C-alpha cells in the first residue's frame, strides 16, 4: 500500500487531481498496486478553513506519507493578504518542511503536439530534457538587505542600494549534483552542469565540486556550460541536452525556457525531491487558473504526468510510470485535445476537443 498525501489546493486543483487519481485507479485495476489517499489542506483553501496557508497537520501527514500529490495553489481572492499569509507561502513552507532541495522539470516533445512549439519541427523533434534545479539555496535564500552609501561620483550624496547574496556550500552543490548524476545514469548518461564560472566565485566552487563528484560516475559524460550560452543553445540545438543541473536562479530561468520548447505549459509535470527515502512532492508547473475553475476546461495531463514521475522517483514503480506515459502519448496520437493544445494537429486523424473529465477518462482507458 502506497500512502499518498493529496493537496488538491485552489482553482482547477481539485479537478486535475481527480483525473490523476482516476488514472491511478485504472493502474490499480491492471497491476494490483494499491494507493491510500489522505486529503490535506494547503494554500487558499487552508487560509479559509484555518487562517494559515500551511497547517501543522498538513506538514505532519505529508512527512509520514510515501509521496505528496499537489494540484495548484493561489488566486486573486488572497492576493491582498500579507506575504506570510498568502497561498504561495504554504508552497515554500512545505518545500522547506520536507527538505525538497531538487526540482525536476522535464521538457518532452510529444510527436502529436510538435506543431504547438514556436520553434521549427526539425529543431524540437525528439527533445527530451530533464532540468535539475537546486531549490533551497543560492540567491533566493541568501542574506539580503538595503541601505545607503556614498558615491565616489557625486560628492555629498548618498544613494540607496540593495543586495541579495548568492551563496552555496559544497554540501549543497554535491547533493544536487549527485541527484543529477543518478538521474543521468537512468537516462542517456549525459549531464551538462550550467554555471557562470568565468565571473562568479560561487560558480567556480560549483564547478569544482561537480568535477570531484564525477569520478564516482565514470559512465556519465559530464560537460560544463556558461548560463548565457546554455540559454542560447536550448533554442539553437536543444537535442544536445539530456540532463541539465544548475543553481536555483539559473534553474528558475532555464527550466521555464526549456518548458516552452514543448509549446504548452498545460502538459508539463514536475517533481521536488529531498533525501532518498523521504517523500517527494509532485505537481504540474501551471498555476491554479481560477478563471476556468469548475468549467471542465483545464488540461489534466500535466498532473497525470506528474503522477508518472511520482511512481518513478518516489515509489520505485518504473514500469507503471511508463504505462501512464504511454497512455498519454496514445491519447494525443488519437487526436484528443483540451482547448489549450488545439494548435497541434492530429497524426493521421481529426482533432477531437474534450474537457478535463473526458481527457482523464481517455488516459485511464488506455492505461
């Protein structure tokens, strides 16, 4: 029995999570793998019910689960609240509570959706990239502040300044690099570490640490790339990449860039992982989309593919993960589309527009 903490969240969250659970039910019927779900509150619905975005009970249940499945959090209803009471504070809080230091963001081109990309088909066909982003260190978590200082150029004047410290230690770099090396071993045994070692001291430490760790993974082909070049190469020749590992700031930018190679944010899953054996959290990369909530319009495929990542990375069920991914591929090849992916053409057939519930049912049937 696999214990899953379920955070349905806000907006379209409950709808897309329901379809992911429908697919898991189909998987149970076929394979016998059992799942036990515990619904917990986080985000706006938690604020409405308890006054805080992340109740202590939610944290405790998540820590004692095998994995956490998240829909989406946030919405304009809570935008005027103080920062520590907004739904997004719950997301940051659960990442910290679970020690989720590695964010995995795959960018995969489905042949049936190749027309959805803004790049030429011959550039993106076959793209299958895994971006591994350090999630709990670097400039987003470093010391920061503001002050006033004199200027050498203007005598007698003081000007306001601000700073954010981009800091990493060798432990932080080694653990995210080890995660990336392990993933590379399961894929194409090719890893590109992205930094700015020609300018930044912490990037030089990053590169040194990754190089030292590489001796433990002789089968993995390791390369290094400056972040500005990596941004260009993702557009110029994305097929050169398999696994990319990089810092929090660079990963934030590059994973978003890589995701748009696919042409649809509604298709993309993600995983946030901590220490081996600890529960990971799995969620689509899109937001809560409150404007379409309850209208049977949301694309559940990002959440369904997040479930496949959950099976693979937290539950050790590789074959079952592949079954779900194959089901999604078959549905798309058969021409079924939610409205957000209508720019793509069907392969050998007509386009058939379906809603959230229908799309979940179609994937479940193929699983």
